[in-house]
């Protein structure tokens, strides 16, 4: 999300006094994030900090660009079981430098004995989306999990066992968004809870939750409804029906300021509560009743103020109006939909084309297409097509183009239907479009079969989490691939690992606003200067009325965190405002 900073005049001291570190650096490791900690020191002049970490076999640096005399900042990116020698250098605005006399030592412990086993299978950083991969692998034997971040070599650079949530995302401020049954928590990179939203009574979290860009929280909850004449079998056409409780998921919207209820939508009201799939009876009924809907994803479509919801147990993705709740279309197989729903079913066009089954993670791409994870469960419908056995199945990422005027859908891209080694995830899963590279990150979250064989020859119940990054080409290339699995475990009771989704995050640190932008006018030029992160691009825009903005270009860097931009002006130009944008 872009961050903007208004222009401000910087007053620079002309003092020639040497820069001095008043209180030496100290480092305190984080209790809930063992590979992170807090660095603190003070200087007599406003300065910025540069840190060099020698971890024995490698040295890495981190530069901080805020000028201050009192410094307290998180240090992130350490690896387990290393002796880290930390050297701290400070630099003021005049270029004076001072290095702390005594480096700090931070010895990181080995990863916990029950930490998931991560195996790197493929890595091509030059073709990968920059950044780190965030996910939460869970041990299926004891349900223990860790929030985890790995680098491009699948090395753990951050973890925390401080929460039991399956899902995790990074917020624009760098903190982590962690939903729980009755609350949603914001956790910083030191593993500390900094904010909690308590969910309304009777509206627990079930799947999906995120902050919108208009000050609300969207999530899927749980509810039950009594349905008469509900089918009792997905295989017997003339089986008896019964009155039963049906489990469904309302879409809930809360105000982010106080977690007060803003909106509620009931997809069950616009669909057929008696339509079933093979998934309907694939798991025992819960306290809420038969798992009829199993909604697992919400996507906002700002183009027409609509919501798109993935209904796993309907093998369908539906779109409806935010304002009225009116159904707009249904993406999925046409099997077993009644006459009243025929006008809403999207017609497939073009080849190749394949419907999705048991899908997750619907998202609108920058091209306006719909990307999702097609788990592929059964790849058939009751009374229409026989179920495909798991051992012959596969999961895939698939991208659809939807023409709402013609009510047509075409498949424009997919990966996973016919690779050399098919992977089948029986549940969960994720796809993420990555903006810089155009690659797709795919999470086979609960993999039961690889190449049509069980993950383990010793235990048929052993599953793995498998995460791949592929190029968005007609013939995709795998550029990153790792498995969370203990290949050496020979126990017949071994159950392996699973996760929910994975996200590529730009950095361990948040995108910070520019705080020292200065503007000076010299010879009909506006000279802009500020400090920033060398790893980022900074876009300069200007306005004469603070309403309409024009992007001028990107600022130039001197390689040491100092950025400049020159804007040519004529004497007749009006007064200009400037801002800096980055992401």
C-alpha cells in the first residue's frame, strides 16, 4: 500500500562537533520471537544507524534511515544456532560517523526439537519474487505449529509459537494479522500482541479475515439453519430426505475502529440449501450441522461494489452485490443447479477448460482475472459424474477470465493439471499473484499424494505442506519449491505437516514513511532531498492544489540512503506541493 509524506523543510545544523555515542548499544532478544530482538543506544547528535551482523559464515547489514538521538529498533533476520557479532555504526546529517567500540554478541539457540522439517527442493532467486515466505506449518500428530518466515533458500529467519491460528498475513505496517476463534490479533515482529479486535458474540471466526482499505474488517463466521427435505446421500439417487441442521458461513463486516458490526450477508439465502456435492458428506457433521457450504474465501470487487465468496462444498464461487445481496454469477460446474439458477451460471468458452472443485483462495489479479487454488476434490458431482479417487487426482492453480456481459468464463492460465509430478492437496491451499515478477505462489497446504503416490511409504496418513513459486508462462517454470515433511520418519503413525496459506512478504521490516523531506529552490529548480531505504524505489509527485497529483519520476540515490530529485520550474509556475510515495 503506498505511503505518502508531505514536504517539510529540513534545518541542518552547521555544528562541526564530532558525533558521539552517549550510551553504548545493547541488544535484548525477544521472548516470543527467538530470532529477533531490540537494539538500543543514544547519540549526542541526531543520527541514523547501520548494523553489520557477522554470523560466522556470512555477513549481512541493515540500515535504518530515521535521524534521532534516542534509538530503539527491532533487529530481524537472524538464523538459528548461530553466534552473531553485531557491529553498530552511527552517522549524522553532515556525514560524521562513529562505530561502537565493543561489538555485541547474540547467540541464537537451535530451532526447537519439534520444529517442522523444511526441505528445499528448488530455488532460483534471480527469477523469484523478492522477499520472504510467511506461513504457519502445523504438526499433524500434535497440532503444534509455528508462525514461520523463510528466505529464498528456505532457511528460517523468524518464527514464533505465540499463537494457535492457522492463518497469518502481514499488514502494511509490518505487523502480523492473526485471527482466532473469538478475536483477531495484531502481533509485532517481536511476537508481542499490540492490538486485539474482539469479535461480536455469536459470530466467531471461521475462515478468511482481513482489513479492507475502507476501514473495515471482513471475515467468514459460523451459523446453523434448519433445512427440511435435505438429502441424506450423495450416491443413492432415491435416498430418503430429512429435516436437519445445516452449517453455513455468513459474511461479517466490522468497523476496524471498534469492532462494531457494520454488515452481514447470508449467502445461504441466495442459493439452494439442499444442493449437495461429494464433499457434503465427506466429514462428520459438526455441532452446527451438515457441512453444506464451507465458505473459505472472500474477495472484494471494487469495480461494481460486489463480494466474491468461495463455497468449497458447493464447488462454486459466487458473486453478489454488496448493497443488495443480489446474486450476479456462479462459477462452477452446472450439475445439480435448479432452473432458477440457470441464468446465473457462467458458460465455459474456449479450450482448454476445466471446472474447479473444492477450491480456496479466490483473488482478483491486476489483469482483472480471477485466480484461485483448485483443490480438485472428487472432480465430479453426485448423480452426474463418478468421483475421481484421490490417488489419481491433482490440485492446481487456475486463472479464469469472466465476461459478465456475456455471462461467459474462459480459462486463461493454469499450473498443476499436467506437470511431471502432480501434487494433490485434499484440503486448504492458496494462490498468490506477485506484482513485481508476475509469478504465482502456490500452497499445496495439505498434500496427500505426490506423483499419485502417498507422501510416505510407511504411513498412508502422512501429509505434507508443499509450497511452489512458478512463472506465469504458458509453460510455467518452477523457480522455488520446498516441502515441509520429515522424509526420514519411518513410523506407521507419522501424520506429517499441513498449513493453510503462504504469502510472499516484501521485507521483514515495514515500509516506513519519509520523515526528513526538504525542498530548496535554486535557479528555477526545486531540489528535493530525503533519506530512504536503498532497497526501495521512491516516486516523487507534485500538486498545486493538494487534490490533483502528477507523478514526476523516481528519486536518485547516492548509494548510502540519501535521495535527491530535481524538478525544473519556470518563474510563472504556481506554488508546488511535493510528496514521496513508495511501497
